[in-house]
C-alpha cells in the first residue's frame, strides 16, 4: 500500500514537475508569442504610418500641382478681364494671383526635392512659368498705360503660347508621376500589411493553442493598438486641416492688407499732387505780382536812375528764373500726348541741374559724364524724358538713403540684333543713371519693372516709377537695362534709338522783346479772385493805355458786363471760387457773341493749350507787359476773324 502511495506520490511529483515545466514552457511560449505579436503589430503600425505619410505627401503634391494650375488659370482670367475693362483692381488681382502661383511653384519644388525625376520636371516648369510671367507682364503693362490696342492682341496671342501648353503638360506629368508613386507605395503598404497580418494570424493561432488567456491578451492588445492608430491618424488629419486653414487665413489677410496699403498710398499720392499744383498756382500768382510791379516801377523811373535800373533788372532776372523753374516743375505734373522732337540728352540733363539739385538734396552729388559722341540726338518727348531721368535719380537717392554719388552718363553705342532685350541692330544713345546705394538681389531685379512692385516701406512709394520709365522707353522703341550688385549700387540704362534727320530743338523759353506793338485803347473787364493779381493786371492794362474794369467775383461778372456801356475784351483767371473761368465764359458768350476772351492762368492741371479753353487764347502766369499786350492783341484779332467768318457764312 505504502509502495503504491509512494509510487502515486512520485507520479504526482513527476506530473507536478512536468506541469510546472509545461507551464513554464507554455508561459515562455506565451511570452514569446506576446512579444512576437507586439513586435509584429508595432512593425505593422510603423509601416502603416510610413504609408500614410507617403500617401499624404503624394496627395499634397497632386493637390499643390492642381492648385498651381488653377491659380495660373485664375490669374490669366483676371488679366483677361483687366485687359477688357482696364480696371486697376483687376490688374492688382492678377498681380496677387500670379505672385501666389509663384509661391505655390516654389513650395512644389521644395516638397519634391527628394525625387530626382520630379525635380527634372520642376526645372523646365520654372522656366516656362517665368516665360509665361514675362508674356503676361507685357500685356499688363500695355493695359496699364491704356494701350489696349496692343494688349488685347497680345492677350489672345498669349492664349496660344507654347509656355502655357508646356506648363499644363509638365503639371500633368508631375501629377501622373505622383499618382504612379502613390499606387506603388499603396501596393507596398498593402503587401507589408498582408505579411504582418499573416504572421500575426499564425502567432495568434499558436497563442490560442498555448493559452487562451494569451490570445485574449493579444486580442486586447491588438484592439488597443488599432484604436490608438486610428485616433492618431484622425488627430494628424485634424492638425493638418487646422494648419491649412490657418495658412489660408494668413494669405487672405496679407492680400487684404497689401490692397489696403496700395489704396492708401494712391490716395496719398493724389493728395500730394493736388497740393503741389496748388502751391505752384500760388507761386505763379506771386511771380505775376513781382514781375508786373517791377516792370511798372521801371517805366516810372527816369533814365538817370542807373542804379535803380540795375537793381530792378536783377530782380526781374531772378523772378524770370523762378518762373522758368516753376514751368519746369509744372511740366512734370501734367498729362498730355507725347510731343516728340530732336533732343540732345546731355544738354537736357545739364538743363535739369537746378531741378535735380533741389529734388535730390545736398547729400547727393550729381556728376554728368559725356563721351565725345554724346552729341548724338534722340527723338522723344522732352517732358517725358526729363521725367524718366528724374524718376531714376529719385530712386537712386532712395537707394543711397539720401547721401552718396549719382553719375549720369550719356554715350553712343552700336548694338547687334537682340544684344539688349528686343532692340534692333543699330545706333543707340545709352543714358545711364548710376548710384552707390544698397543694390538689389537677383530676385528683385526680375521684378523691378512690374507695376505696383516696390521694395520701399508702406507709404513710401507706389511701385510705378520704374514701370513708367520702362513703358516710356519701350514706346520710344528702346530698351531699359539694369545692373546691380548688393551693397555696391545699381546702374539703370535707357537705350534710345539715335535720330539722324535733324538738329536738336532748344527748349522753348519765353522772352519779352523790348519793343511794344501799337494798339487801340480797349474797354476790358478783368475777372480775378486774387486782389494782388487783380491790382497788378489792372495796373498793367492801364499802363498799356486800356480802360480796365475790375471784378473780383466771377458770379458778379454778368451784372458788371450788363452795366458797362461797352466791353471789348474779357480777361479772366481760370480757377476761382464759386465758378471757373471757362464756366463763366460759356454762360456769357451766348448773350455777348462779339466779346473777345483771354484766359490768364498758371495752374499745373491746365496742361493743354487753347483747345482746352474753347479755342480762346491763353496767357500763362507770370507774364510781362509785352506778353500781355501781345495776348490782348491776339485775342482781339481772333474774335474779329471769327466775326468775319460768320458774316461770310451768312
């Protein structure tokens, strides 16, 4: 019995040992299966995360390429509407859309940097984009300067441009490559997941055989890991959407702020222009008083007063110089059709010395360097050419922060076909403005001639100076070249075609001859709101032997004209409170058809000639007695000729 019990005890002990060993083995196998499952699932998660990341990258490339194509299309549509309507807001919308397209292209280049095949497509895409930008910029410039007759054909021609087709083809290739990569990456991910799933299934079956608890634990682990992966993917997606929304809001805010800044700058420039015209108007009124008073005083002095004559002559010369400077300032503020004439550029620049000195300030030294062949002529509008030189000089001053050396160089050059931009082969006058300022980088040089583009801080410029120079030179069949080195300075050169068929025309300078013309005494109604100018004009007309009648309010002129027994001539200022001179004359002439009219003005806005004032004669302030006498005679003669024509027609 005892032997049997002992044997049973030994068997139990043996079973216990084997159970223990089995439990240990099963536990070890369970731990192994658990570890293997954890490692397998971890690898599967890493593969899935990597696949998701690659898929996200592919989707980003495809979306960005599609967005780039859409932005380009939107920009060209805005340009088309701008060409048709000439609405500046549409031009600014086009500019903003095209800049956004450039940013999208730069981002596309960054995110495809790890793909050599796509980088090989990005390089020609960037070239095509730059070429397309140059075409559209030319259309925008023509539209901005009201040359719709050129802009519309260029726009329709640009729709068939090779660069547009190349952009579309390259974007399609990039999208197709990325879709192929996405398919390959998705296949790799699916195969990796399949392998991981097969191994997990095998281990799960083994775990079930070994330990139901281990299988349950493994199942719970898989479930927990799966939920964690889904939650992480959802969190990543939400974070990406939040980032995209934030970037979109920032872009929209930046565009809005830029538009508001441009609008404020335009309003400021308009106010400054009006203020400048008003100052010039008042300055001319004062000059009229000075010149009239000096000439009247000179007539009253005896011949023996040589010292008084000398001092009066000096004062008259100074006033004439001030008047010449004022006329030069007014020339820059007016808008009129181009009046081309043969011009010697060096003489023109030297004649601007006073204006340049006053505009640039004492901190900028100006030097003019003229070669032996600088006497070559160009055919251009004098005021426009002076304005272009002044624009370049002001830009140079700003680049030098108001202190440095500015060199203006004129030289004759012979260019081959296409040597400089679109210039044809031939002789050109190269008029350069060089500064010692901060210079510009290559990125800025590509955009300096774009309308509305400026590197100046808000409120310091509209970005139209260089674009105006570009448009003027291109209108003259020339080209603008620019060279710049950062921290060393810039050189802007205008290449203007040489003119060989005439001689230079000297700037028109009003001179007063010493002799007076004979005339009859006239009854003249003088309408002028400024009492000083009115007194000076009355004195001048009395000195000439006429019988002037003073009127300081245009609204009172009809009553005074009705009360007067006879009036031969109406002399009127142009801008007066209550009613302008042309408005007053238009109301008076129907009842007084034989009344001669002479307008006297010095306001910058009146850029035109007699056509702007109904065909009546115009005398510019300040004027001399001789100029006034000749203007009165011309107005009377013109009215007499008109009356004779009416009689002949009747």
